[in-house]
C-alpha cells in the first residue's frame, strides 16, 4: 500500500487555493468555513522566504484518512 506523503513534503505541489486553505489538499474540492477541517498552519517549503501554508481538507477526505 502506498503511503501518502506528509503535507510538508507536498507543499510545493499544492495549488494556490490549497495553500491558502480554500481547496482540499487531498481532492481539490472548494471549501467553505462551515465545513472545512483545519489541518494547522505549517512552514511553506516551496518558497525561499519565510511563509506559511494553511492546509484544510473537506470532511470526506479528513474522515476517510486520505491525509
């Protein structure tokens, strides 16, 4: 079974919407504040200056262990 890479390893592959928490980091579906699952801010390894990403997931991906 293939393991999902840690979010910190994926940050260079995330879209702008995923980095800002506006889309699910797993499936890419658009998120709203009422249903999004906050995954906690973390350093953005995709940029050469100090920045954070704010990953969030949709309820299905968060509950299904896709993260």
